């Protein structure tokens, strides 16, 4: 199905954020600077993570468009919502009539995007993919460089479309560069692409370092007793619900603070205990305040297909905040932090309890904890990651 214009744009309200990248909404770009079109399965306003850190920094040099997956609309025709975010990043959200799917939805997104790019008038383009599924409506676009930033093995996630593997193969054949979110992913993708590079999770040290200083305890955490063992992140199929329940049962005197949206799992499956507190999602700027009130930070990830290749961003964030960490044996966590002395690894519930007891002792020796954490974080920053990626992209364009 095809439909006639005109294209419609709705400029929404911006979210304010202090995420470490210098805001530059009025930056003047070079006349020949290419547009960086980022195609994402993650929404900008969902959880502040790798895409937001990188795109806010790339917006210093390129006009950045962050194209999200479509949302159903009550309007009879497709339209494109546009809003400005941090650093001048422009977030684009296709709004499609209810029931539109498949080829109809792909064609609508193609026409919306083509119309928007035509209005911008810039001929040069960098295509940056987080989801291979976006290839369905962008495979006709000519680009100076095509980047596939593979931050997760999406095909292993619950609800992944069956055609995702095929689409990824197509994207790998077209991409000039492949970046991966960790070393395990790199080892898998380097067999499929000759120009693959590992870029594990980085950290905004200044942002999370605020948690090392006294912070006002957020209202929904202030009444929770100590010791506090906390987690923030998306609570989904990667989260080991059974492990949390078992550890909380073994240590009813410990308080477990869980922060983040519950996605793709039944909230009723979460442990219902007086010492387990689910506080819901929080914005990025609030996280240091919560982290400052924890004694130990947790990463109770399940060991399954969805976590086989993950390299959690929260590991260095927890350490930047001055909090010792206890994690299940995720491959990239073990290989990067297993010998650090501030990240303890445990598999079973009994081992996890023991590791948390040791982490509480680590927290008591604060000077050693902070010195060790700083040594681990010495070479990590999103600015460094961004600069290295930018250099590789510029080489690919020359």
C-alpha cells in the first residue's frame, strides 16, 4: 500500500539530562558533514545506556537522527514525530495507524524516512544499526559508511522475530564496520565480518562518582533498612528471579533494592518478600542517589542464551560509584573483572550469599575499595570509546 503526503512532523518536548556529553543543541555543523542515522530497537527515553552515550557524543560532529521503532497512532495516516534530545540528537518516532504491520509498515517507514531526509537536504549519510530489522526499510539508502553496533545477541532474546538472523546476515554483508558490546560477542562476530572491533561497556565516571559522596536518600529508599544490596537495570529474562528469591530467603536481615522496569516476564513471578523492594524504573540522573545508599551492588543474571554474550554496563558504573559488586559468572564479567578484587563471582545461592558477605567486608575497607576500583576503571570512559569509534568511521569513509 502507498499513501500520499504531505509528511507531518510533530516537535515534542525535550527531556533534560546531564549524562556526561556536552549539550550542543545549537551546534553548527560543517556544510558537508554527513547525517548520522541511528536505527534503534531501544527507545531513547527507556533506559539510558550505550546508544544514548554514543549518539549524544557523535552529535558534536554530525547531525544525529535517532530513528525508533513505530508506535500505533489513532490518526488515519502515518506520520513522523520529531523531538530534540540531549546534545541536539533528533529522535524520530514513526506513528502508524493501528493494525499496520509487515510490508505495509515497512513501506510507510521507508516513505516517512525518505521524506524527512529529503527535507534535510544533506547528501552524505552514515548508517548506524542497532537492529538488523531496520534494513527492511533502509536497504535502498546510499551511505558513506555503514556501521553495525552489535551490543547484544538479539536473536537470543525472548520474542525475537524469526527473520532476525537472516536480516543480520544481510547487514553483516553490507556493513563497513562492526562494533560489539563485549569480547564474547566479538569472538562470535569476527568469524562473520573482517572488520569487527570489540568495544565493551564504558562508564561516565564523573556521573556515577557522585555516589561516593553523601547523597540525599530518595524518598522511596530512605525507609529501607541496612545493609542494602541493590540492582538497577531492566528486569527481564536475563534476571535470575529464583536466585534473588533464594538469597533473600537465606538472609532475611538483608534488604534487596531492585530498580528498573519489568519487561517480558510476569511481575507475579518476582519474589514477594518483606526484604525485597521493587522500586520501578528511575531516570539516569537519579541512579547515583540510589547507588550511594547501597552497601553492595548486585548483578544476579541468569545463565541462559540471552546472557551468553552480554557485557553489562552496570559493572563499571557500580565501581565508579564506590560500591563492591557481586555477579553471577557472566563470561565477560569474569574475564574482565574476575581478578579485580572488587567484583566477586558466585553461581549458586549459597555461593552468592558468601560472596555478598565478603563484599560487605570489602565495603568496610573503603580506602582499599576505592583505590582498587579506580585502578580497574583507569582506561574506561565513553569519551574514549566514542573517539576510537569515530576514528574508525572516518577511516572507512576515506
